C-alpha cells in the first residue's frame, strides 16, 4: 500500500487511535487541507515503518523516501500523541509539503 492514510482534500477530520504499518510512501499523508478552519488531525496513533515479520526482501527501494507523515501542500495539519517506530535508514519521520517536488502542483506551505 502506498499510504496508510491519504487525505486528499480535507478539513475538519480526526483520525484517532489508528495503527498504521508498512506503507511504501507514508504512514499518513495530507494533500490539501484548507477546506475548513479546523485542520485535519492524527491523534493517539502508532505508525510503523517496517515490521520484523513482513519485511520486503529488497529494502533499498522500499525504504528510500519512505516517510512517517507528509504535511499538506496547502493548509495545516495536526499530529498529536502519535508514535513512530522502526523507520530504517533512507527514510524520514516528517516530510513537509505533499507533492511539492512536482512544480506544476506546487504552492507555498500554510496557504
């Protein structure tokens, strides 16, 4: 699976008490999050990069660029009381700005 939680066009939504494991791109990704005054949130959750029992046989491509959470390219998000476990070398816990590496879709953070 590419993302554990992929929230594409959201506002006031709360993902509470989730356990998310082994996602190729990210555990949580918010794409555009400015549809309401309240921001989307992940609370009281666990995000696992790789488990020991279901690990990919070739981890180089699997973990390269993997993220625990990716923030939205517009709007804001909130991650509270969330724990990240077992992210191997080549991965990051928090990546800012969803799809900002694509210049055709880029906007500034927090707009």
